[in-house]
């Protein structure tokens, strides 16, 4: 969340204040993203780039541009939302082309190394759903 930054406070109360400020900022950014997503019905929140959201918000605050609303009706999107909408991720996710691999080389499961498949596996599931109009007959209890 901090992207490699170190907190600057030297006291516990300062650390509390800094952490709550970061959490509040991230919550405000998430709400701005949600407001932006609501302007396009059916759009997935996964398409919104948090990096674009964060850098546009930082630039907007640093340069103090687009902070005051325009004279007309209030728009939920605003400067930050418009930049996010201009840089959306693709609508569909790309397919996994490589099997998952274990990342820990010192795993306690070392003897099983190389036992997992080297290619991704596709599975097809066929299901049959049966609806009974009158339900099932009760079984006699003997």
C-alpha cells in the first residue's frame, strides 16, 4: 500500500495519524472510482486502474486544478474520474497460458518438486438439472 515508502512519524500518535490519513485517502480514492464506475452502467470495477487514479489525484492536489466545481450541475466524475475513464483496462481478462508454479524454493514439499503439471489443464463440466413439478414421493419408514 505504501509503495516502498517509510512512514515519517517518530511517535506513536504521529504514526496513528499518518496511517489513518493514508487509509482515509485510499477510501476517498475508492469512492471516487466507484462514482466513476456508476456513470457507465455494466462497467466492471476491475477495469479501473488504481495507479492512474492515484497519480491523477496527486497531480490534481499538487497543481490545485479542477478542484472547484464548474458553474453548471455537479458532475460525479470530475477531473480524476475523467482521467480514469480515459485509461480503462481492457474489458476481458487474458487467458492463463502457463501453469501455476510454486514460488518458494525452500518449501517443505521439496520432494514433490516437478510433480505438478508443466502445462495448464482445461476441464469441462457437464451438469443436468432436473425440476420436479410435484416434488419427490416420501419414502416409507419401516
